[in-house]
């Protein structure tokens, strides 16, 4: 059984036809249906999990403060005394989790590098404040009970950055819509759903949906994250690659002499704009879709340090 069949059981086709990728879905079920994941010791023992991780983990505090810690004991202590939730990004160091990501990518026809897995460990009564994310999530509750509330985001569908009304990042200056400047809601819309999730429950949270959680006892969950480029990204990456193939356009816009005026730079920029105009005719939509589907690289041109 593929991972979607394990998550949604006999409802898997219904889920794919009616809910994926835009409508939420919560399916209660026994953890044993996850053939590989249910027997993973690391998912049932936070200390063991922390011991197999190479990277630092994040601590999420109520109110939105977030810090990265490399000392696993510090993380464990903040978790045990209920101060913060532990947020673990790279769960794929566990081979069975990496295989589940392979399976999910294959089943949903998403290039593998845009699928990842993260985990959340919280003590009782820890809340994650109302927010929305820019990614699509499949959350599996492994341990403890938790309440999820969620609602459709009609203010800013398909956001490209997450938004916490209590602690807006710089993309949402003063809690405003990045494109219209309108004030974004500070609270979850009143038309929301509430679900109690238990070990084995899968919650599908579409991109951009408002959500918040409250754990009622020690809680552990994993989330499979789908975060491909936007359509605009697919177009602009293809254009960018072609523009960067021209030496003059790879230059930084720095004057070569203090007395230079802007004419040289303006000419080069115009040359780039002309090239872009030609590219918009040369590229076909089929080329760009193929380029995305066969892409092996990640979202950006940032390379990790060697
Ligand atoms: Fe979230």
C-alpha cells in the first residue's frame, strides 16, 4: 500500500479526487495501518529521536518566539517543562521516513526534492497560535491527543510566506496583505472546524489554511510537507537561467568608474529586457512544465555551504 492508501485507507481515492490539493481532510484511524512508520522507535521516544539527529532543532514558544538550539538537552528540558514545542526539520535522516517521502512524491507526482518531513513534540497544554503556512501538509498524530482548529483563508489564498498575526514576519509589515496593503485578519475566521486528533489520525492541511493546535497531553506528530515552486517561480527560474547565461547580465550593477553615469547600466538592463521579451516567445508552456517535472534541483539557486 502506498503512503496515501495508508493515510486514508478505503477513502484514499475519495481523498485524491475530492480533497487533494485544496480541501482539508481529517481521518481518524489506528497507527498500526502505517506499516513502516508505526514500528519506528524514534517516533515513540523523543530522546532517542534527538540522539539520531545531526542538525540543530528549533524551539517554538507561545506568542511566536522561535530559537534554534544545537544542545539537545536544552531542547529536551524546554519540552519537558512545557515552555516550548520542539520543531524538528530534517526527519529524513531516518531511512524509513525518507522512503515515505519518496513514496508520497511518487504517488502525488511531485518532484522528490519538494517533499520533506518534519516533527513536532509538545508537552501538555502547549498551543500553536493561529497562523497560515505557505506549504501543503499531511500531519500524522503519533502520540497524545491534540485539538486542531482550521478555516479557509479567503484573505490571501496561496500565500508564499507563513503568517502569524501575533508575530508577523517582514513580508507582512504591520499584518498587512503583501499585494493590496489591506489589513489581514488577526484571528481565525469564525467559520472554522475543530477536530480532536488521536494517535493514528491523519490531518491534511491545504496550503494557506488558517490553523491552530492545542495539545492536551504529551504530544508527538510528524508532518509531510509538499512545497514545490509556484507557477511564477517555474517561469522566472527558466527566464533567470537564460539571462544568467549572458555575461553582461551576470554583472552586479556597480559603476566601473566614479564619474560614470548610469548609461552603461541602463543599456545592459535594456538588453536584458529585450532578451526576456524574446524568451517569452521562444519558451513554450510545455517546455516549462517538463522542466519542472524533471527538475532535480531545489527551489532556489542557494547552494548549501561545502
Ligand atoms: Fe502550521
